């Protein structure tokens, strides 16, 4: 039964695919709304297995900067939304 809402900005390391898979499975199994801030790495296995044609994708124009940092991220970003089910 859905109803929960989750936002996730996972660590951007080698394990990111596990985070994306967990978000996908949480949505599939429980119908929860899951929103993720991710690097826009469209060439990865996790993108094709768990995001492409399975979630809503919003690509962010430009590069993100966090807090008072003078430097922006060295890669593009995207917001991925797995829609809430059962409502």
C-alpha cells in the first residue's frame, strides 16, 4: 500500500546503482513516491535498468552548486521521479 514519500540524494560513488535499484523496488513493491537527485549518467547500467522508460526524468540545466561552494558539480544532474501508486 502506497502513501509514503521519499527523497533521496545518494552518495555519488560506485554503489549508486544499489540506491537506484532500491528506489525502483520501493516504488514497484509498495507504490511509494520516490524522488532522487542523481548525476545524469545515461550511459550506465543502472540508468537503463531502473530509470529509462520506468520513471519520470527531469534534466537540470547547468551544473549544481551546493551551499557556499565556489565550484559547481563537474557533471550534469537529473531529478528522477517514481510516481506514487494506488491513490
